[in-house]
């Protein structure tokens, strides 16, 4: 029986782009914890949006030993209509039972249960654990506001986990304000950046970026529906002397917006890149942009890309983000209303900032590294045990 173990129910596949789940669990593994990493799944009647990652089967899980301390558990596919509360509840109760059986067989039934996905609230009692940690990375109910029933179900599950968790972890001051009075203990641990990749040193410009005229206003990350594509289009059209570069995958929800922006001559979409090369791109942008829609999602989000931007010393321009503006990191970001975004970018392009690396900004960014955030988290876990 291993009490120094974590069952982590994640929202990302281990081999997908790395987010807080992989960064934190890999560091726990380095500390000697045994990790049962529960990966996402999808409807049995639809393909996953990244089929190269998904190894989910019908009714039975896929279990693989990733390394000495990490085991990957891919749940079976969800029942049809998985966003409907009844189907979601049935699927996640069944998967929770399978996780519980696996945990007992592996001797991992006395450790921490670490949940990122609220839907598993319905199956918590079927997964043996000593302490429950609920890590809420975004206002997930806001992601589903257009689907009223699903949004309410996510909100109900979130509230259930908030009240029962021994420790609640949130990523933004907005979420902390929302949940601190409801949780037994609620701590703020924002997202961060990989200090091994983003080391603050100058990087060689990638070949595909070198071919693009400067100055460059660049974005790195997933191109999804939460970006303000009309704002990007209007800004790029108003500043034809600026090249707008986007590095990252295009989700189906963002395809219409990307098609709109791609019609301009000064926009460039370079696709997904290996995580090891991302600093090479960001370091060679003149301005880093974060053009989110201003809504309930953005007010609570803790965008990884902004911490990565800051670690390069490049100027960062963002639409308003209520949570990020209250963080220490927000001091180094220029927040402007969408109506002023183009003007602010134009002023930045004309300034000396686009030719400089801000050493003070790089130094301040060290406090936002994943290593630093993990130290905070590790101290909280030590108190639990």
C-alpha cells in the first residue's frame, strides 16, 4: 500500500501540450510520489479532436506504465450525448468505479485524489483516497454558458467538489474570490512557465519566422473560440505594416475566426510547434499579444502564454483580464480595452520597447515559474498529510 500516491483526474492527455497538470504531476513523481494519471475521454459516437492522442476504448480502460512513478489510465469512451447531465453522470460514475478498482489493485488506495474535471464529483465515493484536492484551472461553467443544462451541471459538480475537498486550488484571484468562503481551504496557485525552456536568453530565429517581415506582433497558443477574431482582424487591417503571427493549433471552434483573419496579407499562421521550440518564436516577436474576448471566461483565466511571454522580456499587450490584472504578473502586462487595442499596439511598435529585452521583467518573471508554483503547492500538500 502506497500512501505517497496521487490519483490525478486530468483534462489533458499526458502527451498533449503541457499544462499545469503535467507540470505538477511530473514534479510530484520526481518527489517519489506514485501517480495514476487519468487522461480525458470522449463520446463513443464521435472521434476525439486529436485522434493521435486518444487511445480510449469501448467500456474498458487502457493502462500503460509511462515511467517508474507514472501510470497512464485512459478511461473508456463516454456514453452518447456526454454533455447531457444524465449521460455524463452515468459515464463518470462508471469510470470512477473502474479507477477505484485499478487504484486498489495497484495499492494506491490511501493517497491523494486530485481532480481537475468537475464531472467526476458524482463518483468521488467510488475512488478510494485519504484526502481530496480540487484544482480549478478556469471558470468551467462559463465555458458552457451557451448550453444551459450542461453549464448548470458543471456548476453543481464544481460546488459539490468545492464543499467536500480538503484543499481547493484555484488559478486566479477571480476564482479565489468566488470560492474561498465555500471551501474548507482555498489557495491561489496561478499558472506558470517552464523555466528550463524559457530561460531569458536570446534565441535563434526559426526559419519560417525569419521569412516574415518585421515588426511582428505574435501570439502563441491554441486558436479557439475565446479569442476575439474580429478585434484581431480589425487591428491587422489597420496596421498593414505589422506582421501578425500565430503559432499553435486551430480548434474547430476557432476555425471560422481564423479563416476571417487569414484573408489578410499581413497575417501568418505557422501551426503547431514542438514545445522545445516555442521560446525561439516568442523571443523573436517584437510584441506579444493576448487578444481574448472580454467575458466570463477571460475574467477568471490564468493564461500560460502570458507567463511565457513575460519570461522572454518582450512587451506584452492584452485585452482586459480581471484575474490576471490583480496578480503580480499583471504589473508587467499592458491591458487595454478592445477599442484601444490597435492604437496601443501602434504606439508600442513605434517605441524603443520592441527592440529591447526587459531584464527587470525577466527577473520578476522567475516568481511565476512552474518550479516556484510547485513549491507553494508542495507546502500545501504537506499540511494535508
